[in-house]
C-alpha cells in the first residue's frame, strides 16, 4: 500500500469515526424513511406516465379502427359504382391502417405488462415502507429509552462529562476553602506570636512598647506612694531583705491568696451584683471622709 493510499485510508477512517460519533440514529431513520417514501412517489409517477402513454396509444388505435371502417365503406361504395380502382385504393388504405393497429396492439400490450409489473413493485415497496415505519418508531423509542437510561446512570455514578465538571468544581472549591482556612490560622498564629502587628490599631510597635513602659512606671510610682502612706521607707528595706528567708506570715499568705483570687476573677469575669458594688463604694467614701 502506497503512501497516498494509506493517507486516503486513514482520512476516510477518521472521517467515518467522526460521522459515527455525530450521527443521530433517530434522524438517520427519519431520513431513510423519507427517502423510501420519495422512491414510492417516483414509482407512482412512473406508473402514471406509463398509463398516460398507453391511453394515448389506445386513442390512436381507436382512430385507426374508425378509419378502417371508413375505408371499408368507401370500397363498397366504389364497387357499387363500378369504380374498381377507387375500391382498390380504399382497401389498400384499410390494409395500412390495420397494420398500424396491429403494431399499436403490440405496444399497448407491452405497456400493460410494464404497468402491471410497476404496480406490483409499488405494492411491495409500500409494504416495505410500512414495515420500515414500524421498525423506525420502535428503534427510535428504544434509542430514546437507552439515551435516558444512560443519562440517569451517568448522573448517579458521576461518570458523565457534566457530573465530572461538577465534581471538579467541588474539588476546586474545597481546595480554595482549605487554603483560606490554613491562611487564616497562620495569620492568627503570627499575630498571637507578635510577628505581625495589629492592622486595626493606628499605633506602631514602638508606641505600644512606650505605653507598656509608661504603665510599668505608673505602677512603680503608685507603689512608692503607697509605701510612703504606710510608713514604709527605704531604711526598712534591709530588714525586709533580712527576713526574706523567713517563712511568710499568715497575713502575707492571705494577701497572696486574695491576689490570686483577684487574678482568677479577672480571667473568669463572673457576674457582679451592681447594688453590692455601689454599697461598697459608699462605704469607702464614708471611710475617707472620716
């Protein structure tokens, strides 16, 4: 097989494969049915044309037969008038017309035979068309049922192209969601570790550190003020340092417990009765005034 032959064979096979994939059985059956009906119409038209031709020959035959009778009458009249020559001419014309009638009979007989044959073919073709129409409707119904069953099975199993697109879209959405969740967790972790600054705050990291230093200084100043009010001076600091190794007193233990409870209370933020808070504030005011 030469190169051109192989190329032609490959092209024809590919074209045939494309046509097979694009072919719709329902449309193909309907087209075939219409073609058969067109052929039946052509056969009927052929029968009509043949019958018309036969009728023309029959009309011509009747005219010739009338002429034969006419020539026969002319020959009799010529014999009565003792015109043998005229009688001979009339009989010769009669003989010619009879010869033409015989030829027309042969043609008419042949046309009748063809007509009968065409009528039989027309009837057979009509029967085939009716059978094909029944098969066509059956095959179309089976094709539609198979196509619907295929769509349902593909939808249930996810094997169809549309369901594959849907599955891929779901997978892409899941991947994006997981990426967003991971990024959000990473940002939370970095913000908690102090790696990233709070973008909602209009203060820089330096300003935040200065505020912390100022708060610590304010606490130290308040502590010094409290010491002076309680009569604690720096001279007593060595005594306190000397007793640092001694066991804490009961008052110190109670104070540490209270501080721990206050810290826990700040974390847990329990519900507080506002009336109790107001009464305690009034008592503190009375004590300061006294």
